[in-house]
C-alpha cells in the first residue's frame, strides 16, 4: 500500500509541481517568507525613485542580507538599485516568474536574511518615513531681481 501512495505523490508532483509552503506569502515577498524580510519597496516606490538611500542604508547595516528584485520591472527602473547592491557587494537575485505580481502595490524588491529575523516595520515608507512622498522640486522665484542676484552670485 505505501508504494501506491509514493507513486501517487510522485505523479501529483509531476503534474502539479512541488507543493509550496504558504504560496500567497511567497508570492507577496518574491519567493521568501515575511519573517525573513528586512525591507520592502513597492513597484510604485521604485518607479518614483524614492528609496535608493533606504536600500543603501539597509544593506550597509546588514551586509550579509540579500536583495530580491521583481524582474517584471523595466531594466532602467531596476538599474540604480542593482547598481547600489553591486557596489556594496550584496548578493541579489531577479525573479520574473508569472507567479510574482507586478502591480504598483506589489513588491518591487525585498531585502532578506537567510533566517527568520521578524523585523517590524518592513515597508519602506514606515521604516524610512523622512523620505519625500514625491519628487517635488523646491519652488523657485521667477522675479527679475532674483534672477539677477543668482546670475551675479549675490
């Protein structure tokens, strides 16, 4: 009887793939578990280029952590972040299976540990709240007097 159970399990794995532990959690955190995540930056936050400094600070504080990038993003969007990870010597992975979502509120990248660390909060907006919410430029004065002062260094 056990031989039939092993055969059924083998056939099920061949037809449906290896069963996953907490697949929804792994989908949300790019293939890892929430307990291992130190920093989560969403797709929208990557596109707004808000949290490059947050990644630098996080991998500087934890050089043994790894970064997992969502491969559904454009290479130009990921390039600055991958450059930061490369420059710091941090290992990184790009996952692009259809299993991983790429809506604006989905994970754009996560910084993860090898083991459970249970860090709270992990969301970049909560962990690094001093980052601007948008790429707002300081307001410039357009008066002629201000332009002359700026031109002559006054």
